[in-house]
C-alpha cells in the first residue's frame, strides 16, 4: 500500500523556529518570553512612582534635614527681619542725626522725627510749603537781601560782607564775619549810585525795576515812554533807551520818598540758626534738631497737630512711648520766627541768638547733661557733626545720608506658582515682606578727595589717604597694585615691569554701640575701617600696563571721588541663605508621576497587540480576537 501521507505542516513550520523567515518585532514563541522581554516596561513606571513618592517624602518628611535647616533659617529671618530692621533703623538714626538734619520728603517724617524723639528732647522746625518767603518794605533804591549771591549762604549766617535793608527800618550789617542789626533809624544803604547804573539792570532785575516803574514813573505819559496800549507807560515793553530815560526822570523821586516790597527767605535762616544752635557746646549731645519741609500740613498725621499752617514754627517735642506719637512740650513754648518781635519786629531777619536761647531752654528739659550712651565722639568736630559728618576722607567730611542695604533676590521666588500653595506643597506665601530689605546704613556715594597722592610702587613710603572716623585716625592705601617684578628680571626698569593698579574707590567704616561702658568710654566707637579699590572697573579706576604708564596714569594731585559707607557692626547681616530648591524638587516629583502615568500602559499594549498575536500565529492557532477578523469568518 502507499506510504502514509506526511502530516500537514503546522502554521509555525515556516516560522521563527525553523528560521525560514526573518525575525519580526516581538515575534515570540511563548507569552512568557514576551513578558520577560518587556519586563522593563513593568519596572519603569513602578520606579517612577517610587521616585516621586521619595522626592515628596524627602521634601516634606523624615528625609528633609539639610534643606529643612535652610528653610528654618529663612523662616526665622522672614519672621524677625521686619522687627529687627525697624528696631535697628530707629536705633541707628536716633544717634545718626544727633545734631542737625533737614528732611524734605514728608514720607520720612515719621521714621526720622518721631523715633528720634523717643529718648531725647527734639527741637523741631516745621516749614509749610509756600510760607518761607516774607515780604517787607524797604527803600526802592536800597541794597536788598535779594541782591546777594546764593552761594553766600543764608542772610543771617552768610559768608559775605556788606549791608542790606531788611525792612521795618532796620539794616543788617556784616563785617569780617560778624553780623549785627544797625540801630533803628539807620539810613538804608543804596544799591544804585546813579540813574545809569539803575537802568543797566533792566534785563537781569526786571521784576524789581518794573515794581519801581509802577510806583514812580515820571514823564511816562509822554514820548518816548508812552505807548499805545497804556497811556501811563507803566506796563509798556521798553527797550534799553526807554529804561535809561525812565531812570533819569525818576531816580531822584525813587531815592527820596518811595518804598518797594522785597521778599526774604525766612526758612533758610531758621535752618541755619538751629543748625548753629545744635552745635553749641552747651547743647550738642543733649538734644536733637530737625527741620521738616514740604506739604506735611496736609498729608502727615504725625506733625500737623503741632504745626502752624501759615508760618515756620520751632517747637520742643518728645514722643509718647504708649502711642509713639509726637507730643509738643509746654516749656519752652513754640517760637514762630515770622512773628518774633524781640529783635527785629516785622523785618526779614532771623536772629541766631534767639534760636540758641530756645535750644538751651530745650536742653534744660533733659536735666542739663548729655544723654548717656548717645554719640559723644572724642573730638569736638565729630561731636558737632554727629554720625552724619563724622567720617572724613583726605580731610573732606562725607555727607552720609540714611539709606538701606538691599539683599539679592531669592532664587526660590522665580519658580513659584500659586497652584502649589493651594495643593499644600509649599506652606508659605510667595512674597515675604522684609525678605530682601535689610539694615539702615549711612552712605555718601561721592566724597571728593583733593590732592590725591600719586602712584609709586618703588617708594619707601606707600601712598596713603587719611581717614578720620569719630575722632579715630586711620590710614588706607591709596592704591592696590600687583607688579610682576620677578617676571621682568633683576634690575628691570619701569618700562619692562607689568602692573595692575586699582585706585581707592570706597571706604567702609563699621561702628559699634557700647552703652554699658558709660559716657566716657561708651557710645559709638569705630570697629574697623576697610578700603575697596577699582570701583566699577572704569579706565580711571583700574589700569593694566607697564609701571611707567601706571605712574603717568595716576600722577597725583587730582581730585578723586570716594564712596563712604557707615554701618553698625551690630546690625542684622544681609540675608544670604542657600537656595531651597523646593520648586525644582516639586517639578521632579511631578515628572516622575507623569512618567509613571505614560509608561504604565506600554507593557499591556505590547503584550496584547504583538506578543500574544505572534505566539498564536506561530503555534498554528488563530490570533487573539480572531472572531472579529474577516479572514476567519465562518470558522
């Protein structure tokens, strides 16, 4: 009989096992082999999920030690910084402005005036806007205070000699720096000797000459002074020839019978008077003196209840600690210079002696002695100048103005998103008051030091600059240099030596407050004087080249600008915490969770779509879901 027929070939006879066709993607012989091959897609989402959980646990739970320490430091600083800054600011300013301080910004009145009077009596001068000019009657041809140069200073304490009519029939005379009021009835000094001199000022002193023309205009109703628009000629626009004719016609009448108005700045005289009074040997260190100008009568609740709305007023004030508000003292009574009649009646002169009397009366309210622990530097010059002018560089006193150091912006703020706080990932608000603003310092950005020493790297004496701080004398090097003498060789000349030279650009003075040492040894004392060089690296501050060129560049004898900073050594330090990195960790945790979410379906998809299909085909079985396939319809 015929041999038996060979068995029908299985569906897998030409499959992967026999090697008759190439390998296909996930063409496995069993489901287990496919599962093993795809096992990475099982562990990947599990690892991502565990990684995200560990990241959150580290940030919020037991693993967060180093980062938590930084966060605790930041939290402590955010909680304490506003109070610390306020205390230090008041503490430093209270001694900083122990003598004269003029304030022009109403917003600073509370900080600079109210707190300054907590511990010591304060002589407060209040100047409302528009109340500084006082109008007085003087002879039209008289020498007036308005004729003085502005650079000569205030009328009552100026540096110029001369005599001026100040109203009320009084004449102010200054000679060799001594100022005095002449006796009543003294003839007022004449400013214009001839009519030609009077006419020569028609351009530069038009307002004054126009007022004279309104009062005296002889021949103004006839040519050449009359004009079509005004038959009297008193409002015409004249040329120099007509002004000369008017002066010739009216000069005698102006000098004999007529008086004119002139305005005198009373506020600047008040400021000068109390500045002088606050420096008096019997007053300095026992009271504070303040001048407040501007629109304080309308917008500052701390001063308007003690101010006069119409005139400069000087009053003695203290601060009620329970309310932290200014309280005007009953004795001495307020002094209003505009209505003072003790020396000059209705004239435009403010007597410095009256301010000194007021200052001494204020000082007696403090028991007649200096406040213990307040600024009493060992030298008289620093005593009068206070911390504001207590630092001199190269013999020039810095004008130190109160300001604030600002810390760098925290990097953690840049990644903040409000949703994080709502989700509870970060428990604090994104913006924290007091995080960057730090301590009060006194700063003069430009103290101009004359006769700066020349650069000399081979000299016996190193070029230096004198620095005097609160009576303590120090010296700092005028230059910071590095010259390569070794590279140039022994005996090399100045043309062969390369140097990097930086000139003095800043002086930083730290002072400390030591009240426990008593009045003699206590108060403010200098802790350190440090110098900085090179400024912002400009060509006038830093030079790189040969030694000879450096000597020529910094020849000396010039005036250099030096930044002076005065700080309290006991003040809070600038905030400088390491970045917390919380947003980055939160983002990383979210990335882990998202990775787990997107990779978790990969394994079941590949197993069902490829592995099980190929295994069924290779075993001669219909693939999964064959019932829905068209080619298996009818099976």
